[in-house]
């Protein structure tokens, strides 16, 4: 009975989403405020219904109700409770329900935090989000019902959750990603509402900035968590595989990063308006494309769910409606937007344009590498795969150029920068970062390495150029603390996020160059040595887990005779899935290096093991940088400036329009 | 030229240059770095190039997995039930590698007809089959029927 109630709640949420799509829109056309006001309660009702549905599905998992098909497929009586909870999104149907719930949550969040926006604008935004909700809920109901039953003969026990997913990282990775993916629907809805209302001025950009940043924060964290999970659970110490589904999350991230920067130009200067709208549409379309790639089963990937053509077709059709519809609207409305351009070749506008072009080019190269095998297959050219060499060859040079421009861009001013002043600002940073970059490989690795030089020059350049701009902004302040406090939170956020980016760059570059790995054959008492560390396999034993049995090795790691760590790598066999073995690596984490030991496979009937030993310097910096970027994003998103006041003209003078360029003291709203 | 127009022209050129860069980079790197998949039947017919990075795959033939003692080198045979291909690999095989299961390997075909794999991918859970292998098996089954 309970699962049927969940299904019923889902149907009600579809009806509420339909109402949310239609009623406020009708209000906008009729100029009826009462109908427009219906948007907020409808958004709340939709979230309540989807929440009930999700709660009832979770209850079915916790109660081991194996008459529900996905509970039988993804759970087991022996599964620990926390994983019964996360098993809800361990398969296609449940994770789609989570997606719908996240969509409803964002919709209500927009409804709640938009009290100060004009009513017709809120009605338009929520109607667009309601339409998206209709699409997602219909997809769930018609192609992927999570409450489907196995009656009249339900199995006695479930097939258990895929062991790869029985991991704390999996608890938060999918929700984070979904909050990111779906969050870009807010920027999309604002863009569509602005086109629809014909109010394509700077204000919509300002309203959507914190939302876009919030979605970007979630996506950043989601991708970083996924990478971290792959590192310790899946990939034998690899942290990025250019797997099509990783790319599916990375493309909206790149486009979303471009969007954040172009929104800044539209907000501050009222420029790039059409471009920003287009980018908002593009970013959300990439999120949908990601969903299509993952759900349709067209890819060879760790993330592939069981293939079902009707699902792929549905999402493809939905993608077509979203992209086609919004581009048509764009074509009809965008030419009406007056465009001004009064900035010189050396200005912040121009540098942000370069940022956008580079990020978009990077997105498109990743997109072509991801879609090429699908296209080749569809055109019967053969079964191709595009591997990491392609992505590294195109992506890394583009990012290097982007980082080089970043340091210049931060130090430029809106409208026009004077070349000699800019040179005076950034030259010390440039010289210092060159010095750091050239010295570092000698000091750390004892030998020259061009990859390390480039990595360290660029990372140091980003940090030092950012700090040069900060110092410049503080030059009139009485003390650095007072000066810092007077700068806008959005500026602090930007500084922190860029430093986070540099941290990630250091992690990626140094790990790639300095990692060492070795596969060795070990028996009890075997020694091995790697990167100055000694590894001793002292014991091989069997350990019983709650729903698995593990072969466990005990490895003593020491450095010059001094003990460093004792690691317990395991090979697990889960009772419900005896055919699927799981490698659980033993990792000694550290800020400057990880030591990673994994049991490969038994040799000679289990007397000996193939063991993989790895030494990975600076690998944690990859995820640490992502965390710092997210913190920067959070600080920027919370800036009060973005919360629209009734009188938009009275804006706090902020850091960007501070003493350095007194020309631009008016807000974009006044410039029109 | 009017300054606004000149600026627009400049922006358009910048975007075109960017798009050109993307296409150029992508097609150059694609030419170098894509790997075509060959089922064992096509390799047996001599359709696959020798000494070039390709992918091959099929089912691991039961009883064919041989480990060399004292090293991590392993030999096995993959089949699409039409032809067989010997594969040699040094290193740790994925968790789900097993006889009678589907695999896809990336590597180089040598003169003597042995596939030197540098990477072996197995399926990711018990019910999943790599699409290439499924396709090769389907085709092989079709050819066997008449």
C-alpha cells in the first residue's frame, strides 16, 4: 500500500507542476496578479508531494520491502542501514526521483528568496521551472517508475547494492552533483524569463548571479567528491579518467564557470547581454545532455545504468524541446536588445571575453571527444573510443593559456586599463612566479621537468597576480585588516576561488609528474621499496564484514627504518554478489603525499598476491583546491549586493568600483 | 570604420578564432588518439592493423587464463565464438575479470598475432556487458544462424 501512496504523491506533484507551468503564465498574459501569486504556493505543494514520494521510497528501502522492484535490485537485508538509505539513489529510478526532488527544492528556493523581485518576473521564472518539473516528473512516471512492484511473488532477499556504491563518498556525491546540474536550471529560467518579458537588462543578470554561483558550488563539490571516490574506491589511485560521464559533469561546470564570469560583465557593465543569455541556455542544455548520456545507456562507462531506449528517447526529445524552444525564443527576442560596446582592447571586459572564449573552446573540445564515438557509431564508421591522450592534448594547453590570462585579467579595470600601469602591477608577480616555477623542480625533485615548471609558474602566477591586485586595492587603507573589511564579500570570494584554482592546478600537475607506482608479487614477509618507502607485508588474513568477507593484508610502511603507517588493504567478496570482487585500498593520506596499497589478485591459490604500491605526491591538493574554490563561491554568493533591494540605484559602492577607477561609480541600472 | 562596429568585428573575429582553435585542436588530437574496436573475427581476417593502438574484446575463453609464475604476466584468449585472439597483459587485472565474461582491452597487435594489452577493462557489475562486446557477439550469432 505504501509504495502506491508514493506513486500517487508523484502523480499529484506532476499535476501541481503542470499548474505551476500554466497558472502563473496565464497570469502574466492576462495581467492578473492573483494568478501570478499562485506560483509560490504551487511550488511549495510540488516540493511537499515529491518529498512524500521520496520519503515513502526511503521507507520501503529501510523496511526491506522486496516487493518493490528497485529495493529488490539494490538492497539486501544484510546491507548496513546507512547504505539502505543511500541505496535509494543507487540505481536509475531512485536517482531520478532524487533529481526531481532537487528540482522541486530549487523551485521552492527561488520562490522563497525572490520576494523582492517584481511579481511578473517571479511568475515567469517559476513557470519556466514548473515546465522543467513537468518534463522530469513525466520522465519518471512514464519511463522509470521507482515504485514498480514484483507481485505476486516478491523475492525473499534483495540482490544487494552494487559494492562499488557501498561507500561514504557515495552518500553525498550524487546529491551534490544533482544540486549542481539542476541548479543551473535557475539561471536558465531567469534567462528565459528575461527574454520572455523583454527585460533583457542588467537586473536579471544580477538576480541570477547568486543562483548560478550556488549551482556552481554544488557541481564543483560533486565533481571533486566523485574524483576522490574514484581515487580510493574504483580507480587504483586514478583521480580522473575522462570517462564520458565524468565529462558529462565537467562540461556544464566549464560552461557554468564561463557563465559566472559573463554574468559579472552583464551585471556590472550591462554588456554581453545576448551572449550571457545564450550561455545560460547552453549551460543548462549541457546538464540535460549529461543526463541523456548517463541514462540512455549509450556509453561504455562505470556510470552506465541498464540500457532502455525509451528513456534515452524521452530525454533526447526533452533536450530538443528545451534547446529548440529556448533558441527560438532567443532568435525572436535577442535582436531587440540594444548592444553597446564602449570598452577598449585592454580592459576587464575584453579579458573576461577571452576567459569565456577559452572556457567555451575547452567545453566544445571535451564535447566533441565525448560525442565522437557516438556519432561514429551512429554513422556506422566503426566502434571508436576516445581516450585520455586526446583530452589531455586539447584541454591542458587551453587551461594553461586561460591561467596566463587570468592573472592579467584580475589586474585590469573596467572600460580601459592603461598598459604601463598594468605592467607596473603585474611585472613583479610575473618575475616571481617564473623564479618559483624554475626553482621548484630542482628543489623538490632534484631535476628539471618542463611540466612541473609550467605548472608551478602558472599556479604561482595566479596566486601572486591575485595578491598584487589585492595589495593595490588596499594601498589607501590605514591597516590591512580595515582595508580587507571594506572590500566587498564578492571580491573576497573571487580571490579565494582563484587561489583554490591554483591549488588544484598544483595538485593535478605535481601528481601527474611525480606519482610512482609498482605492481609487485608479495607473500607474507615480502619486502618492497618505492619512492624511498619500505613496504613489508606482515600478514594475510580473513575478515568478516556485515555483508561481505574480506581477504586482508597488513602492510607496514616505513621510511629509512622509521615506521610511517600500517595499512590494511582488502579484497572483498559480497555475499549477495559473489561474482563481484571489490578492492578496498589501504591509504596513508598526507598533505604532501599519499601512500596507497591495493591488493590486486591472488596468485598461486592465494599464497601470494599481486599488490599495487603507489606514492602520490600532492594528490590531496586536487580536492583541497576544489573545496577552497567552493568556499570562495559561497562567500561571493552571500554578498548582500546580489539580494535585490527595492531601489536598485542605491547600491553599496563595492570593491570593483572603488578608488581605483572612480569613473564608474554609477550602477548598470543607471547607465541605461 | 565606426568604433562600435570595429569592436564588434573584433569580438566576432575573436570568437571565430576560438571556434577555429577548438576545431583544429580537436581534429588534430582526434586523429592521433582514437582507438578503433575490432572483434576477434575481424582480426583473424587480417582487417586490423599491426603495431597500431587499437581495442579488441570479446568473451574470455574458459580455461584459457595462464599466469606466468613469479611475475604478473598473464595470457588469456578472447573469443566472439567465430575466432580466437590470444592476449598478453602484465599487471593487475580488474576485479570483475573472469573466464566466460566480457572484456575490452586496449593495446597493440604484434606480428605473431598476439594482442599486447596495456589496459584491460571488464564490466562494472555482474549484469553489465560492454556494448562493443555485445555487438560483436550479436553479429557473430547472426552469422552463425544461416
